[in-house]
């Protein structure tokens, strides 16, 4: 079942599917009267959204549960069967309400459900450019000594442009596990962001986001293309 909701600043899509047997996840397990719901929160391009707050409330107001998505966008809840639930996601300083409910029917035995929630903020970047000559060893995210001058050049640019606010965006190619690539790209983006803050940049002017392999600029079908997709971008939010 697919549902789409729209609002001025965003659109949201819900996708759901049943899992045939119960699962043990984060010590939670479905019971005879409560279903285990595996929520996955992503952006519109299926990039997992980390640290999103999810509030689920039954329409009769008898049940309210909250959770926060992990690195992979997952958030797990045990919810009583036989109820309809509304959901609100809080992220990007925005609340994303889903008023058309999630229905958990009463079923014999135990069952689990997967629920994917996609959110999108319409956000325009002033410009995007690659942070050239900043690269990392395989499966590493330390800033290499030879890359430091290039990070310092970015810092100097930010000092000269005190109104500039940026996002450091980390990207990988498609080799290896997608989840591991996501974590690796986040760690690398964090490393650049933290180095800028260490140099003296106001933390309010920089954020970091790892996109893993989800936003290639060319197909990952040969070595040169993969090299282009392994990149660190500077996304200018304001200047």
C-alpha cells in the first residue's frame, strides 16, 4: 500500500509490508497482542535519516510511543494490535504528520510489520562544489596530513564569508555493503566538519551528512566513474 501526503515545505510517502514471522530486534519481540513494527525513515531518495524523532499515537489516544531512528533509519516499537495509529516525524526543524493511519489488525499468533516512511524537505543549495584533494584511506576517515591544507583553505573561505553556512556531504561508490558505506561516508563528513570546528568555525555554520552510495553523479560501472563518486562535497546553504 502506498500513500502520499503533501504540504508546502515537504512531501511524504508511506510504504508498508508484513513480515511473515516474528523477529527479535533490539531485545523487542512481538507478542500475542502486540505487533513488532520496524519503522525505517528515509529521505525521498531512500537515504536513511538518522536521529529523527518518531511519535506514534493511537487514534483513541490510549497509546503513545516515541523513538529515535538509528544510523540506518530504523526505529522499532511494540504496538498493541486492533488499533489505528497516526505518526509524526520530527527532523530538519520540521514536523511531518501522517494523519492517515497505520492499521494493526488483530491476528492469530505473533506477527511483525515493516513500515517505511519517506520525508523530503524542499531545500535549495546556493551552490555545490567538491572539496578537491581531500581523500581517505580504505575504510578510514582520518584527515590525512597532506589533505589538511585543503581543509584549511575551506576554513579560510568561510572566515572571509562570515554569512556562509555549509553542509559537508560524504559519498562513496557502490563497492561493499550499502549500510557500511553509509556509516563510512558519515564518519568522513563528520571528520571534515570537526576539523573545521577545531580550527575555530562556529558549529552553527556547518553540518555533516553521509549519503553513502545513494547519490552517485555517474553510474558505478567502471573504475573512473567509481572514483568520481567517491567524493566530499561542500553544499552551501546560505551565503
